[in-house]
C-alpha cells in the first residue's frame, strides 16, 4: 500500500489512478490538503512551481504528531500564499494607457522619459529594470533614454534597439514607423536590423517599406499638439484624427490610399477639419461625434 507522502506527491502531479485516489481521499488531512492546494493555485505566477514547493512543505508533516497537523497546515498555507503573492507582485508589469484625445508622459525607473500619444499603451517591469531595460509599446511614443545598458522597445511589428537617446516609435494597424532624433537607433523588422542616424526614418505601410525625406524637426510634431504628414495615405490621416478628437469619420466616394501632405492641430476641431479636407476638395458634415466626408 502506498504511503501518505507518495500519495500526496502523485496527487500533486495529477498521476493518481482510481484506486490510489480513493486511498488519498481517506487521508485524515485530505480536506486541508485540497484547500491548501487551491489557495496556492489562486496566486500562482508564471515560473513558480507550486507543486514542487508544496511537496517540500508537506514532507515535513510526515513526522509531526497528529494533533499538530491542522495548525501546521494553516501555517503552511499562509506561508505558501505569502510567497506566491510576493513572487506575483515582483513579476507583474506596470502598464500605462492613454484614451482618445489624451497624452501623457511617464518616467521610467532609470529616469528615462516616455511621452505617449493618444490611444497608446506602454508596459514595463520595475523589478527587472536593472537587469533588462525593456518596454512593450502599442501605439505611438517619443522616448528620451538615459545612458546605460541596452534598451529595447518591443512592438507587434518590430523591435527597436537603442544606441542613442531620442526617437519616436509609431505602431498602428498596418503602420510601423521609427524616427531617430538623436544618437543611433536599430530597428529589427522581419529579422533584419536597420540602423538609423539623426533625421533618418524607417517606415512600413501595409507591409511595404516606404522611403522618406530627412526629418528636420528636433521632436515629433504631436508633442506640440499637431499631427504632420508628408505623402502619407489619407486613411492614416483619418485614423489619427479620430484618435485625437475621439470622433467617428465616414468617407464617401474618397480614395483612402491617396497621399496627403499637411497637418492638423489637436485643439480646434473646426480648424482641424478644414486642414484635412480643403486641400483635397472634400466637404464635411457633423452630427454629434460622427463626421461624414465626401467629394465636392
């Protein structure tokens, strides 16, 4: 007959047959074992082997007198849960998001700063920062990176490795752009790295790399509440407009792939609408948060 320790070990490994399971249920401390396991699993974090840790704790109960079992189980449960909570809180990421028409600036643990544009997300881990400076980005952000170890920006489209200090990353649906303003930035896309010097850009639209003129501005225009475009498909202009003004735009009889050069401000809806419609001879009408654009 299998002893108590062997039964518990196989139970934690989900390896009991029907006969062994019945024997396990007959253990005096069966209810306490189940509650302890359930409590620890509720706080389980990736990389923490709760089954292994429980085995180590429960082995010590083998030589305990019966009247010590229940108090010891309570103490073991508290210790296991406390350790799991500590492990969980030290591995969880800090996440910052912006809504429509919202921007914000975040200071990272090394005093690097990140400015987030509207409808964007940035995530990083404070506890592992000293060993690995890495952030995950969805949307658009401008980075001023403090000198130190390697710094990576992870996006769904590609990875940006920092050799310099100031750069802008924009990753939207079917759109990925990196502009270097200071130092050197490495952009890895489809397993190939491209290094950018100040003024250089890396732009992918709908899976195709687009050549761009040298960037002369010292910082992205959106930091000054203005979106600027140079030969960019009109659909990208409309998408940015919707993010900055929290509106829905419907296009009627308009080629969304036609290229647009111009800009619009983020603080005056009427002026901004004229800026994106007049150059293309487009008219607009508004109803609450819905705007309809159509050819004249």
